[in-house]
């Protein structure tokens, strides 16, 4: 079992730049020594990409909100 590795400011910045440049998640993850799952979670956690829960317009429709 692998141990949790803290995200450093440098790792977050590298991830952000690569993601915004359009690089694939698998490639970024490999460059940073992380799994694609960890990278996807970090993208949402650090506000680089909206999480799937907040980006789905159906959720707002279900609770009667408009965006």
C-alpha cells in the first residue's frame, strides 16, 4: 500500500500549468509520480477544475435553482 504524499506548492503549480496547457491526466500524473485518480481529486480540491458535483446543471434544476 502506498503512503499518502502531501501536495507541495510546486507540485500544485506544475499540475495547474500542465492541465491548463491541455496535457492528458495520465501524462501529468506520471510526471508528478501520482495516480490519475489522485490527480483528478487534486484538480477539484485545489480549485483548478470544478468538481463533477458542482458542474452538473441538473443538480441546480433538482433543487429549484438556476445558474
